[in-house]
């Protein structure tokens, strides 16, 4: 079937009746529940946008001839990579980059795994066929996907097999003729409540040894599979208007603990089964990490553009853009934006065909960007807070402005340089929701840990960086100094 519409997305969620819990209750219909209904509408808009801009968002399926999502496309040329990025950024602009797990993120993962399906044959030849077929199934049915990578934080000092209760983490219970039985807990499925299926994959950062083979799994199942529960955290959409909470009222994706209670997974949905050596290499050797990083950096460029726009709007609103320290803070954001764009340009224009026949961006550029952005994002948020100052605290609600008696007082007292009070506070409420609300705080935390602990990621980056040429540079320089004749200064 062709790419789905927003209406079809909502109808699927209603029909699936996924086993979702939040605020101490089971959710009857996520499309109507206050914690999820608004983000469901935002997701639906993403799917409708595919048909509003088909030249950017869709392409012809190589197997069915249907129009399918561009973000599923296996790139064969640099132009294909650019086309995928443009589609990614088209989606990101609808939320200012605030939806970190919009469908394109996992679309990149299944695309890469499907293109590199032969990698999974190391565990079983059938697993390679599974990966290829699942990619095609996801593409042709325009699946919305969540995923889970990490085990519960019980005791990080020990491997899963060494835990006091070694059965807490998701693990293999039994192999049967028609599939496997798995049981345990996994973290932390963003959009778990509002997607079609879940993919269980190994961590991109945490590596396992042979003792953790029972926990080394990769598979995909529908979110309404018997025994599968999504235990959602408190919602940061508090049911407020889009004026009062312009971001959290629309783009609160939610995160969920995932419980597998003796869940059955058919063999044709299994990609890795009880093999830590394969899990440790999956993201790198399939180049999934490269294509997922390409999506993330594409999204973060848009997010930085949005933050810059908020900062510049605040400067103009209250007439502070002529001050030196204010301009310097604006420059900081501009430098981040242009640096991220430069990383993207290098990544795309230095792309090469990998061993799977896929045009793959230059990972060196993307790896630098994905390691740097979590470290710099808190500073971007801090700049907006500094510029907004006390104005981020003095933010009455829309109801206050609509009040017959106090509305005119607020409109006059909170006016800006060229804005009335209502317009200025609307802008400052956006800045507040970006930085100081529960939603904004989650965004900062989310970006900081996007790919995992930044320190551990930094250690991995340092270990993998080619250091010898730089040390040789210094060694050769010193050798030349030693061989040079001494120079004496005449008295």
C-alpha cells in the first residue's frame, strides 16, 4: 500500500488498542486520551505532509510501484542522501526540531538494516532474510516505529548476568519451533504509546560479553502483541492551550518503560538471537549508526535554526539587540548553526558507496557533530534564558489577557519595543516552554543523552580517532629542529 495519511495513522492506533498505561490507569484509546491526543495529531500532520509535498516526501517503491516515504529510501547517489535530508528537515520544521523520534529516525535504522541484511546471516541465514523483508514491510506499510536499546538501571557496575535479579532485564527464555519467548524490562521507548511496532535492538554504546548472550537480542513486533506493556511516564502535556504551552501542548512525545511478560516473537521477526558478538557490531557494520546520525544532525540543524529564531525575536522584542554581550550570545548560536551545517555538507559531499552498495555519508563529520551537539545544546538553552531574563517569569496566561478588567493592564504593562503585551508574552511563553517548562527541561536532558552518556561516547570517539598522523607531525617537527644548525645572536 502507499504511504499512509494522518487519518490512516489514527485509525491504526485505534484498531491496535496497544497496552498502554499512564497516571495509574490503562489507556482505552491513545488517540483520545489527554496525555497523547495532541501529539497524535502532530504525528498525523507529518503523514499528511507527505501528500502535501509529494515531490519532497515520497518516492516510487522499487517493488510495488506505490508512492512510499522518502525517508525509507536506500540512497544510491549523493543526490539521494540530500533528498532524504530535505524530507527529514521538512518534517522537523513542523515542530522546530522538538520531535526527536519523528518517524524518519527509525525509518533510517530499518533502511540500513535491510540494505545490510546479509550481516545478520552470521547468526542464521534466515535472519538476513528477516531483516530485508522487515524493511520492505515497514516501507510498504509506512509503519511508525518505536525502539528500545537499554536495560534497566539496576546496578551499572555489573553485567546483566551478574545482577542480584538477573531476570529483570529483557532476556531469552526459550527457543521454540515457531519462535522465541522473551521476558523482562527494557528502557526507554519514546513514542511507545503512539506507534505501530517496537524494535528491540542492542545499544549503540554499551557492549556485552558472552555471559550476556541471553540478553543479546534484536527483533520487531507489533505494539499490541500479547504480554507487551508500555508504562508511560507522567505526561508533560498538561492540557493547556497552544498559546500557553506552544510546544508541550503539541509535541510531547512521551517515554515509556517496556515490559515483556513471556512475549512470543515469531522466528520471521528475529534478527539476532542470543549472540553478543553480533549485537556489539550491529550498528557499526550495517552503517545504521551513520544513517541514523544523518537524520539526527539534520533534525538538530533545524532545532538550532529554531532556537536562533527565538533568541533573535527576544532581542528585537525588548530592544536589547544593540548591546555587545547580547550580540555575542547571538553569535554563539550562529556559530553552532554554521558548524552543524558544515558537518552536514562534508558528510553528504564526501559520501561513498559502502560494502552493501549503499551511498553512505562520511561518518567522521557526523560523528563529530553527534558528539558535540549534546555538549553545546545546554548552552543554547542557557542563552535563551539569559536573554529572556525576568521576562520568562512574568508570563500571564491567555485567560489573563482575555479578562475584561486585568487584560488591558497586562497588555499595556508587558508591551515590547514593537509588540503589544499579548504578542510579547506569547513569544516569551514559547521561550519558556523551550527552556524552563517540564517539556523544555526534558528536551535538554534528552539531547544530552541522545546517543548515550556523552562521556562514554567521548571515550569511544577518542579511542577510534586516528591519532598517529598528529603525533608523527610533532615528532618530525622536533627531528628537524635537532638537525638544524644552531643560531647565535651576536652581542
